[in-house]
């Protein structure tokens, strides 16, 4: 056993700064090295220590056995929870050894990914809330905080109207966090003191920016608040004020060695002493009748273990007592002042509607970018680089929600719509126009949900919003963020769910407004080389294996739910992200095509994690998959080897109608093909959403169903009556699709 010999040179006690209650750290020397033990006030912990020179082979064997037992316990726990990585294959009676092995490996990779994310986050779900501190946010301590991820940059600053676009006025400097190891830049912008005002007495003074008055507007001092907190939390005698940091170790030293004990290490060595444990037992026997408060708060024992460590065991009675206590009052809330006090003393560092960009100094020179987390972006009037808009309206002007989310119906009838083309006038319609004119029509027509496309900010209007540049921003073409909130709120009031078309499968290649070459490097958010570009569309492909990209995308989904109360998402063009060939390959239906070398495994892990977190945080959320390859398990639970979507889109139906109308005579239409196409996959027919037509046919250079039927008919032309009757008859096919569920697009 290792002996403990206390000496004046090495013995010290100091308050433990990381504890919510009184505790001390004892430093003493062991035969091996200087050790420290944290001791709680009024506790009786046990310290176990041992030193050994025995070979470590038995320990390694025990560790291996523990690992094996943990693995077996994990497998047993997974089976108890109903987790089966190939569950849906067995249920659908599918036998394919290679695909089953792929699902098992993907399940293991998913667990490994969560373990890696857990190392950087207290909880996995925290990655869905990084939008709360990345980007530009107001801090309670009268300041603005800006945080951006740009690992390739050498210097970062915020420029805008508020500092006359100076790249040196507000930058990430040394000593103010600056840049961390992951490439995140942090900038603090202090609010400006008004003329004649003095700084706050408390450096941690906070303000309430919503309410005019708060608790701190009274006359209570901080000393009175601290005294009340101590009196309410500690019982008499539990909280003892220490006048000097050496007061406690000096008292303990005097108890151990007496009032005339040795004062130097040399004097201590001259005294013939027994080993520390024997001396301690003798001393304790002599003082067995003393009060517990006069005895040292620790016992030295040896439990026979071979670890050269010190294990502190807290007194169970004390632990339960502490846990039963209510937390002390949060003093920062007690001193928080209201909005009136803040406006009287300060002017905002960045006023509402200020224009700004982020400035980087890169190896290739300086550049300005629209922040990746910007929530409102506007183009420049002269056609130059766009800029972000700081959206922070005063409380009296901010939009307030009036309606709650509708209940999810058993059967969805979705109206797909684009706000900009929803009006009859030759202009881009606004959120207000859509709210007043289109929503009542959708409700009256019997739909229970709307799917909005083109809402997320994009540079090129002709793309119908599918080349997104700013994932967190509402398109400024249609109105402000509050205008969009009003639209969603009005839809909820009519009993309509609101689904958003999200494009996480690729991004616009624009550099001045999008994420391409964001920090001057080619591998920030996207893959490098050929894999970083879509093979046919030229868009940029996300690097889903990067944890920072992963949390950027997942947090974006949660942002739309939390900020705008979106009820669900349709994931656009999954085939572009799930395969390195972007889905442009011939599929025969062989399961080997879904697990070969062209599959992007990281993209699948992102989809699984996104669905799991969305449904965990928001149980009523609906996720819809658009995949032209009909990947197996799209709508199966992730615990059974699926991707976790609630529905998938059958896009074959709209292509079939278009092909029949343009290329096949009426009498040659195959009813077998019509029925089989409309029914879709027999294993998940109840998870299918059926298009009669969609934006791919009616916007992207094509025609709507009505245009194909009635477009060529002219009044009083030969055969116009027969053509009109034919068109009307064929249009009645909508009765068939309405029985199965439908999706339409506004015209």
C-alpha cells in the first residue's frame, strides 16, 4: 500500500471553484507524484489508494472481458428495444445477403456517428439547436454576438452600415475567444453608451429586451440578493466564510501535528513517525469521543485494488440532502433590467434593418460573404453583391402568433404551390397576396395541407427556388420574415398544414451570395474535385461526412419548425445526394444497385439522423421523400433498417399522364399500366403520395395537365367541339387521383 505523508511543503486546501456548495481540495504527495482530492464540507468520503509494481497483464485481460460483456449487453438491449437493422427485409420477405450486410454496416456507422457527435455536444439533439448561437444574435448583456464557421479563413470581421463597412472595427481578436480549433469565429459587438450615461456597475448586468420593466429596475442591491440566496440555500453552520485561503489547511495541520508541530520539511523528517495510515488510526482513536465537526472529513482505507488512484466516496446522507435542496435563486435574473432602462442607457450595436456581410482574409486575399446563417437577405439595387439584413423589430412591431398547429389528418390532401406565380397579374405575388387570395381557395377546394416551393432564398428566380443560396433566409421577393409568419399563421387558422420544400441534396454554385468557396477554400461545405459538383446541373454537393456540415443542415430543419412553425418537409431530389452518380443511372430493380460503390453512405446517415431528431423533437412532424429511384426502406423506421420518412412521392404517375397525352392515342392507353403506376409499391402503398402533375412538368419548360388538354383547342375550329369533349372527359381522371390523394400546383 502507498503511504501518505503530509508535509508543510505539499499540504494545502483551497475552495473548489466548480462546485455549487462548499468544498476543498487537499494536495499531498504520494510516493509517485503530487495528488489532489476534492473534499466536500461536512462529508465523510473514503479515499482508496494503492501502488503496485505487478505486471499489467491481468488488468488488460479484465478490460477485454469487460468490453466483451458490454458488447453482449448492448446487443441484448437493442433486441429488447426492438432494434433490427434488417427488420423491414424480413417483414417484406426480401432475401439479399449483400444488401442486408450493407444495412447492418450502416446501422453500426450510425451509432458510431452519434458517439462522435456526443463528444462535441452534451446531447445529440443539441446539434439541432446550433442556430441559437451561430449567426447574429442579441445577448442579454447589452451586446450582439456573431459566430461563423470558416476554417479556411485567417481573419474574420463583421462589416456593414453600423461601422461604415470597416474591416477592422469589429473583428475576432485575440483574447476574445477569436477562433477555436474547429474553425468557428466569434465576434462581440458591444452596444454604444449614450452621451452622458455611465457604464453599468456590474459587469454581468443583463437586460430584458422585450418587457419594459424587470426585477432589476427596483432598489435592491446585489449584496442583498447574494445574502438572500445564501440564507435561503444554506442552513445555519453549513456555509462558513473563510478569511484566508490558508486558514483551513493550517487548522488541519495543527490537528494532525499539534500546536508545536514541525514547521519545515527538514524538521518533519527528523521526527520518527509511523506510516501515515497507522498514525491516522492512532490519532482517530484518541479523538473518538470528539464532535464529528472536529474530525477530518476523510478516511484513508485500502480496499485491495491495484489501481494507483484516489477514489472519493461522498456521504450518501449528505448527497441526498443536497439533491433535495432547491437550487439557489438565479441572481442574474434578480438584477435583470427592462427594455426602457436599456434604451435609456444604450443604442443598439446593430440597429434593426442594418445591412451587413462577413469579411474574411484568406490565402487568396480578402473577400466579403453573406453569412451562412443569415435569416434575411436582399439583393443590391445596382445588381452588385447581395447583403444580409439584421431583422430585429421592436417588440410592439414583431409578429405575434394567433393560431395553434392543426392536428395531422389521417389522409393528406396537399396543394403544391409557388407564391410568386400564384396571382393572375403579371408580377411576382407576395406573401400577403397569397394569404388573402389563395389560402381561402385552397381551403374551399377541400385540401388540408399546402406544400410551398421556392420559399428559401435563391438568387435565380427562373429555377423556381431549387438552387438555394441561403438556407436560413425567407426569399425577400415575397416579403419579410414576419410576412411569412403571418401566412403560416393564417393557414393554421384555416386548418391547413404547411409543408416546406427543402433542398439539402445540393446547393447553388454562386460564390458571391451562396456557400461556394465561402471561406476561400474549396472544401468548406462541399466536396472537392468532381464529386463536389453535380454531374449535370453544375450545383455544389454537400460534404455530409463533415460534422459541422451535418449540424448546419439538421439545425436548418429545426430552425424552420421553431421559428416559422412549419409542419413538415418534402426533401427534394434525394437521388442527387444518395448516389455519387446523382441518380443519373439506369436502375433495373436489383438491390445490389442500392448498396454498391456508387452509394454515398454519409448522405444516408444524414437522412437517418435528420428523421430521428425531427420526430424526437417534434412528434407530429411529417417528412416526405422525393426519390426517383424508389430506394428500399424509404418509409421504414430507422430502427428496422429504414430511412424514417413518413411518406414518399410517386412521381411516375405525372410522367405517365404526360407521356399518354402527348404520345399515345386514347384507345391504346393501358389500364394495366395506369393501375400499377397509381398503386405504386405494394409494401408501402399507405405511405405513398400521388402526383397528378407537379412543378417538374408544369414549370420547368413543360405544360400543366390543363394546358396539354385544352391548349391546342381554338374556338370555331374544325373538331373543336370533339376536342373539348375529349379534354373534359380526360380531365375527369382527377376523380381517380382524388380517391388516392393528390398534389396539385397553382397556375
